[in-house]
């Protein structure tokens, strides 16, 4: 609780203490005994006015200011008119006094407002924690000394030093050093990540142990931390349909109920008399009608949902996308970099008869040792992981045969590693098979040793991700890829994906997505451009929604076209992250199902609050118009309902 809220609380507690003492004296009949009638009535009026003004002077002042500005019909106005009216009944001698109720309405209203302020502050802190990832400085060498400079001053290609306990200021590649990084602020992952020289690091992570020298690969304004901060700052600007409806509803609802209260207070007494009774009904009607439970709790629910998702490394760009995500029943995936790692790795080793698999990998790795090609690097990595160690003294002349492979002298013998063409060129009889991936044949001194298959590996959590989505109610999963049919088929089958399309061009992905989404939104896309196209297309389909998940620059058009675009944020391209509505900061596909659960929980809370608030208010409004509801019931229907709705909304923060 901040200092302003503490002062607010003290003021309310003082007012409540005075109110309790005065109310207790009234119940005991002390004022009548001390002053007699009608003097006691005016004493009560003056005494109850003290806690009323202590608690509510700011509400009265704000109501007055809003009237002057031409925006008078808000909750401050409703509370002010209703409570002043309760005190004004002193001018009706035949009416029962309602000073206690008037003071109590203001007191409880202020309690509710304080509670709302506290809840909003907590919700903001859940998102505000992300804002703390912004680095304050970067350590760079200037004239032989390490100095702290603004991250904006570090240019592309500059080196900077990150000491233990400091945040990494810019995205870059580790030049020197080894350390463990706390990535929880970006990815929600609590386990530290170990980094070595040559590995990429992201801005916003905390260096936990060793000293690192990093080369900047992006300027600060394009870095991961800068992009995240921009997404968080803009998230509140995009309202969900439900949230926008509540705002519009309150603008119409408030003047309508004020008019109804005036009619209740004025028209019946003109016809049948009994001014004090009907004025009290109108005032009670005003207190009940205040829409603060809806106006406060619905945005707070969305804000809490976005904050809860951010703590899990899921950045949602606005409550409208959170609402759409809750309705997704079809998810379309890109393959490379989304469901697969996007990096080459040895997926299969098939030695010839009588050949040891370790020997096959040994000769292939030594022959490829001089190459920086991704396929060669994957072979050497597999050799190292198998416990092997490169001995460069065994390697003689190495010749790269363009488009074929490599020819090298290993242990004084000629080793060939390459494709079918290389084997054919050297008249080596090789075996064929239906392998999924890039096939490397290996021979030594004219003898065929076997085949090594190199391919893109499926992400560790991809199978779990698809299963979790189906369990979450996703009816259909589709994979779109530019890869070969056999490769796509193997990946789709292994992951349990319902349907796939292979050998697709980027532009054909858009048309395929539109076919999946159906023709209902196609005319909207044709009529609009850019962000407008995306917004209208997203809202055109009222029921089920289609999400697309991708990471590459070629996925940007499809991400924009989908009802919900989901991008991989750690390794995804800037264009994909910019085009997407939801960003997964750790690139884990399992986060998609988690994001959907958070979205559905948030929407459930939103609708619980709407139904509860409107239901209670409708019942008490009818009772107030009939003269059955008293001012205490009105207090519950307003402040009580608001507090319950706010408590419920705060559940959205617990993802």
C-alpha cells in the first residue's frame, strides 16, 4: 500500500470511528434524552455530517469539478446526490431521519474505492515487474577504463562487459566468459541457463555468476527488452469487445438511471402525495444504480489476466486478443522454428554390415572438421556428444566438392562424406533408404561405411504441447510448411497433428489460412489494409477463432491475417513479433495451451462479474422502486457487489 493509500485509509478509519460512536449514541436514544425533539434531530444531522465530510469531501469536490467540465453523470455524482439527499430529508419533519444511512453510503463507498485502488495497484505491479527489466547502463571500455554508459550509446558490433548481478543491457553474442543467467523476467523459467562463448544472450536477463564480454548484435531500440517494454506499455490501449461494451453501457446506463430516479422521486408525489417517502425511494434507486462494480471489475479482470500471463513469459498485446484467444478452437502451426528447433542435428546413423556406428561417426566428423556448414557442425556435435574428441593430427588434405560433399585424408586414407552424387562420382556402391532429412553417405578408401541422416529436430515439448491443446478443447490442429511432403508427414504423425500441408510458398500460407478460417472474414480482409485489416478480420468471426503460430519473417503476413497471431519471441524474427498478438518469450509450444487456459479463466471471471453485478442490481432496483429496499440494502447492492466483483477479478492475476 503506497503513502496516498495509507493516508486514505487513516481518513476512512477516523470517519468510521466517529460514525460508530455517533450511531451507538443514536441507537441508545441519547440525543432525544439530552436535547429533546426536534433539537435532537438537528444535533444528529450535524454530528453525522462530520464523518460524512471527513470520508467524502473529495467525492463531493470531484463531482462538482466534473459537472463544471460537462462530465457530471458518473459514480461521484450518483454518490453525492444520493447522500446529500439523505441528509436533506431533515427538511421533511414527517419523514424518518436517514442521516446514518447517508453517512454510511459515503463511508462504504470510500472503502470500496480504496479496495479498488489497492487491487488495481497490485495488478499494475504484476505487469510493472516486467518494466524493471529495463537496464540502466552498459559497461564499455573507454580509454582503457570500464565506464557506465546509457544503453542507447552502445552501437551494433560494440563490446560491453556484464558483471555478476547486473542485467544484460543489449542482445548479443558472448565473446568471452561463462556464466549462469536468470531468464525468469523474460521467459517465466525459474531454472538458470548456462551460457558460454559463442552463444546468444538476450537483454533483460540477469548475470548470476561469471564475468561476460558480449558483442552487441542489435542496437538498444531493437533489443528484446525494448520490444517487451513497448508491448507492455501498449497492452492497455487495446480493449476487448466485452470491456468496450461495458464502457459504452455505463455511458448510456448512468443518465438513464438518473432520469428514472428523478421520475420516481417527483412524479408519484405529484399524483398521490408523500414527498419524503418517494424522495427516499429515488435516492435509494440512485445508490443501487451506480455501475462501479462493472466499470471497475471488468477492466481489472483483463488487466490481471495480462499480468498473470506476463509472469509466465506470455506477452498479450491487449485485452481484445486475450478475449479472442479464449475462443480459439483451431490452431495452425508453422513447422521450422515453431514445432521444430530450426537447427540441424544427427537424427539417425545407419552403418553398413560389419561397421561400428562409432567408427562411422568418427571418420565423418574428422572429414567434416574444417567446415562451418550447419550440416558439418551437426555431425561434429553428435560426435562430441557421443564422447568423441577431434584429433586434428589425423586429418590431412581436405577438399570441399561443391554441391556434393567433402573429400579428406583421415589416418592417411581417403574419406568421402556427401550425397548420392559424390558416391556416384567416385564409383562407390551405396545403400538407399527412405530417410527423413539430409542423407550423408560415408566411405573410406573405396569402402562404403554407411549413412548419417541430418535433420531438423522436433522441440522437446512439442508432443506435450499438441496433447495439451487437444485436452484444452482445441478441435483441429494444422501444420503448414514449405518442407518436403515426407518430412512434413513424419513430423505431423509424430506430434499427433490432425492435418498438414507441405511444400508451400509463404504467399500460399495466407490463402490456406483463409480457407481454414472460412469465407466469412475474407471480404473484410479484401476491403482493408494493414492494422485495420487485422483488427476487423479478428472481430468478424463472432464464435470460434483460428490462431496461427510462427516465428519467421515469412510468417508475418499469416500472423496478421489470423484471428490470433502467436509468435515465438526468443528466436523469432522482429517482423513476426511485430505482427503477432501474443508473444511466447521462451519459444515453448506448451505455452500456447497455458495462454489459452489463462484467457479462458479471465473471460470466465469477466462474465461471472457481469452476471452477478447486473443480477443483484436489477433485483434491488426493482425493490427500491417499490419502496421495499432500504438504504442499507442499497449500500450492499453498490459497494458490497463492487467489493465482491473486485475480489473475484483479482483471481485473474493468479495464472
